[in-house]
C-alpha cells in the first residue's frame, strides 16, 4: 500500500520472515494502476497488435524490453518499493532501478510457449559467454540483489501466472555454496533443480500494480496462458552496489543474506 510521510517501513516483520522462509513477498498496490495502463498502451503499440481483437494475437509469447521511459521507471521507484528494497537488501546496498527489464507478454494459446521450464535467473558471465546456458550465479549473488515480478495487468490463476517453488532459494544456496565465487553455470544449476521438486508451489497472481519481491536464488517458471486476456509482466533485477556479504563484523545482515546463511 502507499506510504504516508510518517511511515518508515513497507513490510511488516511477518512479511520479512516470509521472505526469508519462502523466498518472496507480495506487495499489493506497489505502484498505481495509471502507470500500468500507460505501460500496457506503450507495449500494445510496440507489438502492433489490437488489444480488442484476439484474432491478432497469433503467438503464445512476445518478449519486449528494455524500457527506460517515464512510466516504466516510475513503477519501480515508488515510496513503497524503495522502502521495501531497503528492508530486504539494506540501505545503500542497491542501485535505483533505471529500466524495467524484459516483458514476456503472454497470450491465450494452445501452442507451447517453449520457455516454461523451472529455472533460476543467473546474473553474471554474460559479458564473455554468448550461450546463456553458460551464464552463472554464485553464493554472493554477483550482479543481482533481488528478482522482481511486476504485474502490469490483472493476473488470475488461468492467466499464466509465474510459478514459484516456495523455499527453493535455500536449496539453491546449498548448491552454490561449495562453488564459491566462481559459482555454477545455468546448465549446472538446471541439472540439479529436481532437488527442489518437493517444494510447495505458489502462483504470482494479483491485480495490476502488484509486485513480488523475490530472493535471487528462487526457482520459478512460466506456464501456458489458459485465460482470455493478454498478460503483461516485467521481471527486472534489482541491482546491488556490491556482492552480498555473508560474514559481517557488525552483524548487520539483510534478509537476503540471512536467508542464505540460514540455508
């Protein structure tokens, strides 16, 4: 919800504990619906599709991004979200979002989207490795402070909501720990994701303006769209000012770091 000038917290203690335990927290009304409307209008024009004529929607998914225009960036910079970033990552430990990341716009279709496998978003190695399966993640989450899911349209259970494996970030942390700073490639991580199959599943549903702030190690997946309207979602990272610190002299660990240490 929007913050008043006297509020200093966006998330309750219970929500922070949920983030540490489950790997994500849902924030309703994280940005205003007017911004969601403006973003959808831009993306419809970009795709050259008619929002009122489903016969023009011929693909199960269209990927767009990156966008740095006003409404896109404003959605990621609300007072509520800035406070939540501080609470989860730590004040001064993240960079103000300058783009909204990629948009996988999903449409009702009987055709497989081809991108609905379980995965972790890797965050470095792309500079030298053209094959994304060779990109990497490591135990200090180099290059990513949070995984974020921004809902720019209403998303119900039939509207291809992102699937989330609750608590899977702990399993992934235990995978990454022995690999140190070098970390593991996406290929190596993918081979071990069956270890997370026992995790309970959640769906990233909600009204336009809802944001899911997720641990960078959270295992998640897309799914086919079985609803009736187009689904608009962005998945930008929150970039860190530096690597996570798992040994702090002052003990001032962020919830992101606490979740890894507790694993």
